[in-house]
């Protein structure tokens, strides 16, 4: 694609100018002989359209095959410890080899079609020259054309034929580039269902969150209902815990609150304003998210913490890290806050990554906080440090906690139990534990574990 834009376009313009100029000289030299030659162009043009479509299709298929092979390579390299732990090196190598072989076979098919197309263009050029010699010689014999004019005509025909042949090759390159870029342009041209910037920006968000009669199915799984008639309300500054079996819809509720999706039915409301009336980008700036597996970028610790607020000062950065219990371990690194964390934060432990994510949320200073199983994958010491940091972070903020561990939810103002996409129970930890319901069974099972 880069070569097409930077080189091929200029070459195409030059050769197109040569073809047009050459045809002009041909008409000036002998209009009748030029008319005969021009009959060659329509069938060549039709052939170009036919072969061009095939080249474009195979180019698209080659790109898809290469993408699949690259995906296999990326996930195998990133999960190399798992691959080795299960002795799957040979299987992964075979899987990657098969993907590359498939891409190679498609490339060969594309090369064959391109070769045939080039042969057709070249043959058409030689055919035009042969036609000039035959019909031009006939005109010379009859006295309708001089030998000098025929010689000039042949030279002009060679210029047109060579330029036309070059245009054919460039056309094939354009079709390859078009097929390769088709997926990219399809993504660029997609109109988002949720606009990035459109709607109100409230001067002072209090943090009251309400879900009314929410029904939701993921677009990729339209036949499977995830949430069914969910209604809940979180008051400003309240800490509400969502618990329940896996697949109950807990993380989906967090996604709806962040307006990553819109519900199929019902309303998500912030401070008595429907979420669809609010600017999505502004809204997400008011929400802090601390997921179970935080995403860190391959840059410095400082840049990762500043991700939620790039204009933060050094003092604010350090204060956020201290509030997240991250400052001490950061200062053990030789480069401190300028330490590069590696791809996906591979240089840090799970607890360290979690505390960097908490520092990011602290620095962002959101009104609404979403904690998605933020301590469920940590050891006891890391969980203590993370929980202490989370307690500081939750002070004065509307907080929705999604967790399986009792230690994470027992101090919540209210616990909402989800089961199969619906609210099964609601109340405080003590109230629900006294009842013989799903929450009590979940807690007792965890105590046994």
C-alpha cells in the first residue's frame, strides 16, 4: 500500500500521459491506421476489469491469511510459558506452519493470475504492433501512406504499447493494494453505534447511577439474553457489591454504566439524566475502572499512571502512587517512575500491576468507580496492599464492586446478587447471610474452600 501511494501513482500518471500523447501523434500521422489499433483497447479493458477483480479478491484473502498467521504467532509468543508447560511447542509450530502454507498457496494463485494478466497486456501490445506492420504495409503499397510516416507510426505505437503495458502492471499493483487495504478501510468507514463526542456535559456530576428495567444481549450473541429486567440504584458515595455465579451479568452491568454498549431495553441514568443524553467521552472521564487484569502499556510507570490524566504534575503523580501503595515498590527500581514495564506490564507482578492501575484511577479522580474483581487473582499480601489502596480510593465515591471474594464485599453498603441475568437478592452482607438464599450458599462455599 505504501509503495502504491508513494511510487505507483506517479508512475501511472507519467505513463498515462505517454499513452494520451502517443495516441495524439498516431492520429496526426494516420487517423485510419489509429482507428484500427484502437479496436484492441476495449477487449483489453474488459480483461483488465475481470483479472483486476480476481487479483483484488486474492489479495484480500492473502491479507486475511497473514493476519491469522500473525495472530497465532503473537498469542504463542505471549503465552510461551503456557506452551512450554503443556509441551505444545511442536503443535504450535505445526499450526503456524499450516497458516503460513495457506497464505503461500493463496499468494501463488494471485501470482498466477497476475502473470496471465501481464501476458494478456503484453500480447495485446505486440498484437497492436503486428497490426500496424500489416495494415500500414498495405497502405504503403497502395500509396496511402509513405514509408517515413509508417516508420514514425511504428515508433509512436511502441511508445504507446510500452506505456500501456506498464499501466497494466500498475493496475495489478493497485488491485493488490486495494485488496490488502479493504479490511482497513472497512474499519475506518464504520459508523460507531455510540458516538464519541455528542451530548451534554453536566457541570457537577454527583454520582447517582440508576438502571431501569434493563434487557441486554451482546451483538455477537443475539440469541443469548445476558440481562433480563435488571433494575438497581446506587446513591452518590454508596458502595454496592455485585456478586453471583460466573456469567450472571456482573461485568456487563459495568460495561453498560461506562456506555460501552447501549441496552436493548430500559435506561441507564446518571443524576436523573439518561446516559444517551450525555457526551460519552465526558462520561467516561468521570468513571474510574480497576479491572482484574489491568492493561498496562509498554512505556514507563509514570506514563501508565498518567494515562487517565496526562496533564498531572509530578507531585500529583507521586501522591497518587502513594495512595495506591505503589510508591515504595516503584522506588526500588533503578529508574523509579521512568521504569519501562514491558508489553502488557510483563516486568511487574500481578499485585504491582494492580496498584499501578489503582494509582491511575486515583490520579483520574473519578466520581464513579468500577472495581471488576480487582483482588481476586492476588496473593494474601498483595491483596492486603491493594485492598488498603482501594479503601482510600472508594472514599466519597460512588462505587460498584464486582467480586467473588467475601473480603472484598462484606464492607459494602449493599450487596446485589445476580443469577442468570436477573437480581436474585439484595441487602447488606449480614441480612443476606441470615437468609437461606444464593448469597449464603456462595459465602459458605467460599468459607469451605
